């Protein structure tokens, strides 16, 4: 990856300044997973947050994103 995985919410917000592409989205998801783990959240708690209704994504998109978060959760090591 060309982007380091964010280690703080501020670093995730800073990603807004980058052009959006698949790599940036993957970096943001990896950062959210790692920060959630640091905060003691479980995968179930994180995916519940992803599935909360919002005005940006519809239910199908939120489910798809929650599946991606679960894959990232399983793929990233617990350093």
C-alpha cells in the first residue's frame, strides 16, 4: 500500500485530502479496524456501527461494507 494504515481518528480524517481510490478505501478500513481494536471494540460492535442507518449508504451498501470490515478484521494481525 502507498498509504500507511491510520493509527488515530485524526489520521483517518486526514485521508479526506487524498484522491479516493480502492487503495485509500482499503487503508481507511484497515485503520478503522485497528483503532476499534485499540478501543476494545469487538467485531460485532464494529459491524453494528457500520450497519447503523445513515444518509450516505443504503442497507445493501452497509451490509457489503460490514462484510469488508469483517474480512479486514480477520486479515489484520493483532500487533
